């Protein structure tokens, strides 16, 4: 885990489709209150809160209290770890496809 504050692996945090949807919702706004996030799902406030807690533990979500309301926002920095991982394998496959193409061309000759 690259972030000092991370309690959970970023890959684990984004493995669930509900959490990926939460990230997408938060990416489109500055801050969203819990009740507005909950309204986007067919699950209760407690279930949404549990997903948000996992995202917070991975450093992907930050929250702040405003009166009795909790507002959430995305911290996309930990997603760089995923981007780097995907970029490595993208380069891996590009290189191997180029080699395969070269081999096929050599066989045709």
C-alpha cells in the first residue's frame, strides 16, 4: 500500500461494484451528503456507510461533518496505484503482441 494512511488495499476496495459506483458518483461532484449517496442505491444507509468506510480505509474517500450531516468526496490519489499496475500490463501486452506480429511476418517470408 502506497499511502501512509491506508488501512486497506486499493484493489480490494474497488473490487466491489457498489464501491466502484460510489467512486464514480463522487468523481462527478465536489462533495455529496450520505443521504444523497444512499438515494442512488437499493440498499439502506448502513450498507452504503459500510462501503464508504472501506473506501475511506483505502484512502479513496474523505469525509467531513457539517452539522449533523456527513459529506463525502473522492480522493483519487490512491487510484494511481491501479493506473500504474494497468499501465505495466498494457506495455507488457503491447510488447508481446509486437513480438508475435514479428514472428508471424517472419514465418510468412
